[in-house]
C-alpha cells in the first residue's frame, strides 16, 4: 500500500490562527504532525490492526479539522508568522551605548560563563542546576560549578523558564508552554495562535500569560481560559502570580488583578515600558526603560524607587528584597540596599542582562549575547573587584550532549504495578483524564499533556499530586501507556 499524505492549513490573517495539520497513512501506521505554520511542529504516530482501520482513523481526523475550518493547502506557500524578538532592540541599544560610554566601569567578578550560541532570555536557578534557554530553542542545565548536565531542544525561541513547586516550565515563541519535569518535554499548555507571548508565570498549575498587545490571560489546568484583561498599555513583559493576585507590568503601568476573577485591585502609572519584574512574599519589583526599579507592596503601596543610569532590561532581589539588582543595556549590573541606596555598579562584560536571578551570594544573568554568567555578589568579592582584583572567568565549553526533543509519542508498558493508573475519557467535546487507582477521587480531573490524550487509553504515571487548592490532580514525572 502506497503512502497517503493529506496536508491542511488554517490561517485567519494577522490576528487569528495560523497553523497546519498533516496526516500520513502508511499501511497500518498513521502519523499526524501539527503546529504553527513554518515550524517543525509535534508528531504523533499510532498503529492500527489493519490498513482499513488506519485509513478510517485518518479520514476521521481530517474531517474533524475541515469542520473547524482547515483547508487543503500546499506546504510552504504560507510563511511563518513573525514573533517578537526582544533581543534585537536590546542589541542595538547595547552597541550604541558601549560606543557612547565616556569612561569604563569596574569589571564584575564573573566566576564562569557559558555561551549558548544565541540571545538568551530564559533563566531558572535551583539548588543543583542552573537552566538557561535561548532564542534558538535550546535549554541547557548546568551545575553550579559549571558542568553541562542536560540539553533540550524545543521548536522555537525560549522566552522564559520558571518553576511551580517541583514542576519546571518553558514558554516558547511557538505558543506552547512545555513541562520539563519528566524524561521528555511535553506540551503542558497550548496558547492561542494570535497571542504573542512575552512572559508567563504558573501558580498551582494555573497559567498566567502577558502578551504583546498588553493583555494578561489566566488559563486553568485543563488549558481553558478563565479570564483575560486588557491593560492601559501594550507590551506586557512582566507577569507574576501568587495565591492572591496577578501582577502585570506593561508600557507605563503596573496593575494587580484578583487571582480568581480578574477584578482590578490596584494600578500605578510608571514612566517607560516595564521590562521584567520580580516578586517577594510581600513586594513586587518592576524595572523600566527609564532606568528605574519600582517597588510596590502587594497591597498597592509605593515602597521605593531604585534609580539607575540607563534603560533597564531586568531586575531581581535577594531574599525579601534585602538587596535589589538591575541590569542595563550598557551591560552594567547595579546593586541597592533595601532603602534604595546604590551599593555598587559593575560591568558584567557579557552583554545586556535580559533576565537575572540571585541565589546564595551569586547573581546569575542571561544576556543578549547569549551568555549565562555566574557573578560572585558576596561582599568580599565585590570589595576585591572594586579594588581591581578579580579572578579569571572560566569559559564553559560547549556541550556534546545529545539534544532531548519534545515528543507526542509515549513509551508503552504491560506492567500495571509500576505507577498510578489513569484513563482518558470523552467528556462532551473534550478529552479528560481521571485517576482509576484506588485511594483517589475519581470525580477530579487530572492535569495531563493534551497532545498524548486518546479516548479509552490508560496510562501509568510516576506520581499523582493534589493541587494546593484541592480541586484537581497533577501528574509528576514520566508517563507510559498501558498496553
């Protein structure tokens, strides 16, 4: 039997969907590839008992897509829709500012740096590993002493990396948020094609997204929109969440919304575009293009303003805001005490810091030149640097590790004793997941990767954990299909 291929596209102009769906039937095997036009996309392969059953399944999938507006198309005729690349403007500003600098500033004590090969925005630092994600879609995990341990390759640029308890997520320019908590990256949330993601945060399995148009949108554990609000400005680079609210920074403002229903709690105008922000238990920090970091209490009070010398790309704090850090387009790093007094300003030598995080006396930055750099921010190291003494920076060699790719295929097993059993069932037009192992509430839904759900299928997962609000379950670790 010869291979049969059907290629469909759904393109609704600049503000609508822009995606493809390809079905290939080869004897008893059906391969489905889907995603945004111009991307590699995700692939799912299924095997059926006979060629006739394979054809019937393929026809069913194709007809479903046609009913949703997909049409037959020629691959390559439509071009990939452009997405926002923050690093272009940063690079131009950095180059001009370096030329215009009247006098050099003191070199920061950079312990080591790792060249990712492309402009980097994603960063997350934990006890054992430092994660960096770049605009080529590559994520590397490096030990604190500079050894590359893991390397992922996602389909498009990595905008951000963040943790929600033990779960680790990466938001990408392909519109997907990937869960990196198992052996393979899985699509945890598929955001609408017309949303140009700037930044994300996840709290207890609930996703908040800020975008280019100035909207903030909250999406639940079943990938369904709960509410969406348009801010007074555009280009929402900052979103942070806690159990009370969503804190949104955009062009000329910062607003807090109620976590449950999106009611506006408070709002403050600031001068300039809010770049990246940071949060501590009781405070929110917003860096701006006018060179200030604004500190607000989570009740909405203005607490402090930390004044820098140039366009700020990012900010971060030590625990509880004891120290406040910021990075500008010159490549300079600033440190302030809690009251707002500037303690030091040093040159990273690695480019403009597009994101940063402080961890155990070290400041980690990712830059528009593609570096993840570890800066010793201890008092002794800073004093030594200010007197002209810094140790030589270690340049970490490029990794030879094989890239770990996202996948919509699932390892199979016949041993039902190794894990917790869940099943996929049809609920109206939705495919849902419930736990069928003993000891769990079978009325609760389970957060589970959408692209591997298949009605009637049963899966074994490493762990099932209750959400903090006690209304649904979350899978953690690896997933296998029971056969």
